[in-house]
């Protein structure tokens, strides 16, 4: 595995005063992972999610399948 630097970004919908998560989708294709971290603690730990699981999560959110009650 090559070492690549995650390119972190937040959603364009994240205008909530800094209470966001950041993702690094640039690692999905080459490594099959999507790191996720707290935008308020960028030097803290990152959760590594399998790319397929992250895709399923985003698809579920967009379709309304994973709505908050």
C-alpha cells in the first residue's frame, strides 16, 4: 500500500458553526477506505470506514432511508 495524504473536506451543507465531520474520499479508490474525523479536533483520531459501507451510508441518507425520527 502506498502512503497518501488524506485530502479532508466537509460537506457544502455544513454551515452549522463548526459541528461537522470531515471525510477524505481520495483514499476510497486506491485503498478502499474513507477516513472520517471530527472537524473540531483535526489532530485527533480518524475513523476508517470501508468505502462500500460509506457509499451505502450516503446513499441511505440521500434516499431518505436513514432519516432522523
